[in-house]
């Protein structure tokens, strides 16, 4: 299940790909900022399994506690700072994300994590923003 910030990031990316209007047509390339923000906002969904989670990170930077990342939601909480192929992003990390697996639903589990804000670092690797450092708090 996608949380509101993930839905917003997905919608932003989808709407940035096409331009419509009087006589305008074509594809618009998303900005670096949009791509970096999508990498942050989508991490909760990607953390559902190793095959999706690991590629979101720079090689050698994949956290061992993937489950902790899957129990939280993420949204950009301010202005990003770009320095060539590196960006630092203030990220709001929130808990109480609803259960996503059948066994969690039967048990009525939700995450009990409080809200925090951290600074994450992303690196551009082959024209994609990958997470280098993503502390949870």
C-alpha cells in the first residue's frame, strides 16, 4: 500500500513526463530534484523486499536492517542541497505505517516509530540518484 507521500511522488513523476496543452506535445525529462525526491519518497515501498531495496542504494551502502525501513514512510522535509553528483536532503521519517502483509493485518500490527527528521545523502550513479546514507534516527 502506498502512503500519501509516495503517491504524491509518483504523481509528480508521471505528470512531469508529459506535457499537454495547446499545440504542445512531447516528453519532458524530470529534473534532478524530482528524481532525487522520488528516490527518497519511494524507499518505503522498495524496502518490501531485498531485490527492490538493494538497488536503491550505492554499492556497499545497503543497510542490513531492511525491515526497519519498510516500517516507515519518508518525505522530503525541505530544500535539497546539490553539489555536482551529490545531494543532501532533509527527510521526514514517520512511523505508524499500517501493516502490509497478511500476517501483520491479522495481528493488527502497526509500526510504533515516532516522527523524526534526518539528513540523507544521495549520489548520482549512471544518471540515477542512489542513496548513500539514510539514517533512521
